[in-house]
């Protein structure tokens, strides 16, 4: 996208310099008439382009030094204390200088060479531009519009994709959900001590629940939107020879499914009595039930979670809940889950995640303080970490999408502005070089709208061709964005919306010179000429 924006900028500057060269046609013709060489004039025009490019490179370095640290701080790598290092070193300086030289060649060489291909006598008399010059100008204008449509389409696609990810129904209620973590294993807790710790902490959390803190608090071994997950085997008893699915497994406490508001489809949810003294049970999602038991009732079926210890890891299915995607909203295929009571499964030592559904009047600060109070009463040597809401966890997970959307939106706005300036500049230069013709047509009874339509016919045609070509190019390049879009397909309506948006910009860019032309005084202009 940066390369597209650079190409668009070079086309924009080349088109404006080509139009400016028409205004200087008398000057260039005079230089050639008094003995100046075409080579010397091309060198002079290239020098002017080089100064322009180097000035742009200097401004770019200033913006990079100012904006890059702010951008890096806005999108940390893995947390609030991790940040990209963006120094302005010799490599950056060399690259900027090289890009400035490339921009000079791309935007200056062709207009400079075209400016010297003029008929001296016609140019000294103020004749109109050669057809080849107009064709080249229109080609550059078509390229600008096409590239602008591509960038606008990409920006609309990524913005729509980010909105879809943020509002996507992932099977559980996001509202007022707070999370925090604690890791007792680091303080020497073994398996039995951890289970006692979890039970004591759950009792303390239940005792502190109130409208001022939270309505319910539960525990699980993984949190929603975590990049880490735990998988379980799923070897159905009686069909051990078959290769079973490997769903995500979540070890949870009683009340977890109710607190997360995951709908029950059949059977029952996990309860307080599901502990080590009772038969092992599990709840699965309906997509897993459909795949594992296509023509059977899953309730009562048993599966082995770990073939290495089948006696200790055989669970009976007691409930089926709606599909839920706890991990990544970008990938809806990760909705096959098994929910196991953590008191019946000795999962590896790791942090336990506290989940709290905040009450309507509860503040996050009061809820966190209640977490700390409950933890301190169980073990004052442990501390909470990773305190976050589900919105903050989602923002961290979708950092790449946010960064891509922000940068692409900036590129699209810059492209639209450049395109508007390019169209306006071409029409204005065309009007400036043909003022005498416009004055004569007005004095002979011509209407200004018809005259401006005649002058803008070539640029307007170039804009229309650019809109069509840009739309086709956008649809062709849309698959390149699929890695960022995840499992969401590109929305063709978002891509198509860039065409009328840029068309409106083009209409405004053509209309402004027409309004300016209303102030012309044809008789005074001809007397001055």
C-alpha cells in the first residue's frame, strides 16, 4: 500500500508538472529559439524536480521522527511495556534519499522530456498543447484515480472487517466481563493444594459478590481472547480405533457457563457436586456433538481425554451448549469445545483466571479490589496480574487489524486528497492555458457550462476509465488481504463503495474550477492579451 501511494504521488506530481510545462511552453520555446539545447532544459527541469523530491524527503523524515514513536506506543507488541524500536539511523536516511531520487525520476523525467517536444513557432504564438501531451496527462490521471480507488477499497474493506470482528457473535456475552489471573504454582502449591486453594478462593469470591462489586465470579484455566489454549483428546468409548477430533478444552468451576451466558441446548450444566468424589462429567458444544455423534444422542456418551491414562480421563457427556468461540473472533472454526470441571481434571500447573460479571452499578476498580481482598484472605503472598476487561483483551488480540485499518485509512485519505488535487490541478491548468480560447467562445455567445464541459472532456473521461479500472483492480487484489480478514470473506459492497466516494471527489474537483471561471472578464482578458 505504501508502494501504491508512492506511485500515486509520483503520477500526481508528474501530471501537475506536465500541466505546468504547458504554461511554460513560451519560456521553453524562447530558450530553444535563442540557442538553448534540449539537454540543458531537461537538466534544469530535472533539477527542479530533484529539489521538490528532496524537500518532500526532508518533510518525510520529520514526520517519521515525530509520528513513528507515537504509532509504536499506540500498538505495543505484547503488552503495555513492550514497544517497537524505530530509530532514524543511517539505513533510514539512505532509504529516504534513494526513494526521493526514485520519485524525482518517476515524476520528473517524462514531463521534462515532453516539455521540450514542442513546435517553436506554435508555442511562441500560444497554441494549444500537442495531442500527445494531453494523452500522457490523461493516462497519468487515469492511473491516479485507479490507485486511489484501490486504496479506498482496501481501507473500506479493513474497516468493515474490524467492525465485524468487534461486533461478531462469538457465543458468550461480552458485556461487563472482567478478568484477572493468579498463579499459585509459583508459590509451591502442588495438585491437591491447588484444588483446596481454588475452592477457598471461590468461597471468598462468592461471599464478596454484591451489586457494588460483581454479580458472579468464577474460575477457569484459560481466558477468552487468550492466544494460548488447552486441547483435549476425544476418543469415544467403544470407538477407540477411530481418530477422534481434538477440541479445545476448558477446565472450569461451577457456574462458569451461567456466568459467561453460554446457552444450554440439552442436558444440564456443570454443578457444585461435580468433584473428585463423583463420576467425571463434561459439557460439549453442539458443533462437536454433531461431528462426533451425527446420528446419536450425545448425552450419556463417554469419551477418553487422554489415552495415556484412560481410567482417570474418561468423562460422560451430561450437557450440550451453543457453539462458542472463546479464543479468536477471526476464526469461527475454533468453536468445538469441551468444558470439564477443574476439580475432576488435574490440568498442568498454570495460572487460574478469575472471571467476574460486573453488576450494573459496579465499577471495575471496586471489583478488582474485591478480587484482591478475596485473594489476600486466602494467601497474602499471592498477587493478581493480567487484570483486563474483555474489550481490552479483544483490542490486544486485534492489534494487527487495528494497525492495518489505521494505516490503510490514512493512506486512503492521502490518496483521495492527492487525487482531488490532481484533478483540480489538471482542470485549472487546462483553463489557465486556454483562457484566450474561453474568452473568445464567451464573446461569440457560448455558454460557460458547455465550454467547461468541452475543456474537461478529456480529464473526465480519464477519471471514468480510472474508476472502472480501479474497481476491477480492487476486486483482483482483494484476496491479498485475506490473511488479515481471517475467515471473513471480502465484502464486495465495501469495495464497490469506494467508486461513488471517489466519483463525488472528482465531481467536486471539476466543479471548483468551473466556479472560478465565472469570474472571467472576456473583453478585459483579450485587451490585456
